């Protein structure tokens, strides 16, 4: 895999960019799904006090995929799979990813401050 892309805007000029999600749903390691970026800057997904700037994708993000990478077609990590909108508890075509630039900022803060 290539490096983590911190300039998401450079690689996601618009919704409809093709992406690939990698994860381990139901402990099925190295599972890969594909889709597009459906929208950028989604808010109000997981509550009013939590992180609120998701990429929305229709690439299947099933239970167990959270924390896996979302890649563009150049193999660059553009996000970290985080959540799904579901009424059934399974994938329904609406997944959410934390953009890699935000994930890098959080990681750097944790490394520097320990929290």
C-alpha cells in the first residue's frame, strides 16, 4: 500500500470518485469492496458531540470493517472506515469514513500529548 494521503482535497475533487474499502467483516480477513464517494463533509452522523466531517461512500463497510483503510484508485489511503447508517445492523449502502488528513492530525496529537 502507498502512503497515507493527507491532502484529501487533492484526490477527491468531487463526489463520484471511485474508492476501495478494505476490512475484516465477520472476521473474514482481507475483504475488499468497491464503490464511490457519495458525498463529502457529512455531519450529524454519530451524535452532536463527536467527530463530524465524514466522507460518505457506497463501498460496503460492514461490521468489522471499521478502522480499515479507504483507498483511491491510485492505492493511496484517503480515509479510515468508521461507521454505517443502518436500520438492520448490516450494510445498507451508506458508509462513512474519516478523511485521512483528520486521522493524521489525531494520530500526531496522540503521539505528541499522549491523549
